[in-house]
C-alpha cells in the first residue's frame, strides 16, 4: 500500500476505519435485536428470503474460511523471519498444524476459545504499544513529506485495499447467540474493538513510516519487523515477527470460530443437511460445522 500512496498510508487506515462504521453500527443493532447464530446470513434470510440468505451465508462462510487460511499461511511466513532456514513445505506444515490445533480448541469449548483469544489480543497489544512507544523516540519527520505524492485518487483506491483489515469487527455477530447479555455486551464490545483497532493501526503505521525510508517500506513484506530492527536491533525484529504471528494466530482462531456458525444457522433453516446444526452434548459446540 505504501508503494501506491507513500506516507499517506497513515490516512488510508483511518479512512478505511471510517468506511466500516456504518456496517459496524448496523450489525451491532441487528445482532442485539436478533442475537442468533449466523450473523449476516440470519439477517439477510429473515429480511430478503432464503435465496438471498443462501448466497449471503455461503459468501460469509467462504470469506471467513479463506481469511483464516490466509492467516494460517501468514503464521509460517512470519516464523521464517525468526528462523530463515524454514522451507516452503515447512511453512505449509506449520499452517496445517495450527489449523488442526484451532479446530480441536473450537471443538472443545467456546469459553476456552474465547479466553485464548483474549490472551492473544492482550499480548499483541502490549508488544505493539511497546513498539509504538520506543519507535516514537526515533522518528525522522522528513520521511512524512511529501505526504500524498500520488494524489487523492490513489489514496481512495488504497482504502479499498485496506478495508478488509477492519472486516473482522463485524463478524462477531455470527456468534451473538453465545454471548452473555448481547443487548449490552455486543455493541459495547464492537465499538471498543473498533476504537482499539483504529488506534493501533494508526499509531503503528505512523511510527513505521517515520522509522523506515521509502524504499525500505515499499519493498518489505514485513515492514513492522524491519521497524522493530531499527528500534531494538535483531531482538526487535524477532519480537515484532512474533507480534505478527500473534496477529495471524488470533485472526485464524476467530475466523474458524465465526465461520463455523454459518453452516450451523443454514442447517437450522434446512438449507444445508441437518447434521451441520448438531451440537456436541459434552462440549456444547457445533462439531460438524467446525470441522
């Protein structure tokens, strides 16, 4: 994205966050009024009928599944920064291993999955705020100029590329049925998550732009790890690579959790075979939908 907009990548993330707000408020309102599994599928099916609901359900399920797959591969790529000797097949093996682990975790307990997710997010936030705090002391203000070298058209085009980074904020609606006191906790949690993510994105990108030269930022697949090297040396690069792994781990775990509720909800409406709606009596999880 930096290669297309330059330092204005900071503004790109802020604008992308603003764009997601209408969807965020709409999902929060609908999820509190209809706290049922399936999220967007359930809302579409009840308002527009089974045909539209089926399309929306499969689209939501596939988007989350593919996003999780992307995150699982990303774990291996960041692991290669820690150990450069990792080969392509080992990256794929790491992805498969984490996929199996998250599947077992989601099969075992929704509560345990949630606690694991909270732990990951807290640890990730600590590492990012450490990077932001220490990196802000080494910024070069000249790296922010010219701020928008490619004009406004490139800026708005880049917003479309970054928009997906905020997409997960609305997917919590798919597990609304399992949230305690959804009328209060869902909108509060979604808005708090939005504010936290927007703050972290904005500050992290702002600091990284100030730490790296333009060619370093544009040609690095992991600029935050490069920024960590500038701030803390080799240890910093490893720490920020670990932060990247945490980000992908939390994305994959949340994606598997959210995606599994779409076939479950569609099965309840007889749009998929009924076994997808079955809940494990011991763990109280939709085991067929998760698998």
